C-alpha cells in the first residue's frame, strides 16, 4: 500500500512539472508575439548622407606664395569692409581657409587683437611652413596654423566666429564634405564669407549659384551677396550664417 501511495505521489509531481514547463514556454512565446520585454526591436538604419558633387574643381595653387602680398591688394578687395561685414573685431575667432602665404591671416590678426585668434588653414605643407615663418618674423602671436585635408579644415569644434574662404572655394576637391566639417567648428550665428569669381569649377572660378546650393546642403543659411570686390566684373562675395 505504501509503495502504491508513493508511486501515485511521484506521478502527480511529474505531471505538475510538465504543466509548469508548458506554461512557462507558452508565456515566453506570447511575450515575443505581443511585443513584450522578451522581444528585441530591430533598429531602423540611418540613411547615408550623400555629399558627392557632380562638377569639376581646379588644382590648388602651387606657385610663389609671396605674390599674394602684392601692392594695393587690400584696397582692391576692400578687405576692411569685408571684415566689417563678417563682424571681425577685437576678440574674434577667425578662420582663414586656403590661407596660402598668410596674407589675410596677418590682416585679421591685427583686427582680432591680443584677445582674438586666427586659424590659418591650408592643405599645403609649404603654405603652413611659409606662414609659420611669417608668424615668427612679424610676431603674430595670435595666429595658429592648421594643416587641413581636402574634405576637412581640422578646426576645433564650436570655436569660430567668422570664416573667409578667399579665392579658394573652386579648388576644394570635396566642397560639401568640407563645408559640413567646417560647420562643426562654427559658433551659433557665425558668418562664413566666400570670395570667388565666375567660372565652371575647373577654370579657377565657380558659379555663385553652385556655391549657394552646396552651402545650403550642409545647413548654412545664405545672408547676402556683394560685388564691391568685383575688380574685373567676375568676382563676388557671398556671406552665409550658421544656424
């Protein structure tokens, strides 16, 4: 009798265990079907940003860097008016993109003063070396040279109040990527000035409508266009603002 009772208890316990396992399995399956905690949502892929361009660019200048210091260049470009429009003043942080021999960097250095900063950016090591020598010779202590790359000026983030890209935009091999990376360095409401000339991209000039379109692709807002830098009826000055 005792053996029968023991066997009956064992059989009941075994049946109870089977029932519990089935219940747990069913609950897990239901949780997966109903979006419960057991379900892992599939992340939505982030669309790739297309920064490609469908146009030619010009080869960067490789000639005599001292030629940019030619007489009357500041007067012809009305560079003081350019700096006024870009809001460059004592204490400003300025980026000179395509700095070449440092002509504009030296002028902006005096306007920014001891409390300001000028970043002289170029992709040419020869240019950077030339400007470093100029800094030492002219004691321009508020200028810092930066060796950029074709799609990135390598500026520190959120530091720049004003940018001037002087007769260089048509040479930038990856202009949209470059502007997107440049935008990361801009403070809120920073101004970006582009002085260039009419052209097709591969002739050391670029259509201003193309420049506007490419700048707006990276979120820069068009502010104004000027023609007072127009020495031969081909030059223009465009101004954009960060958001």
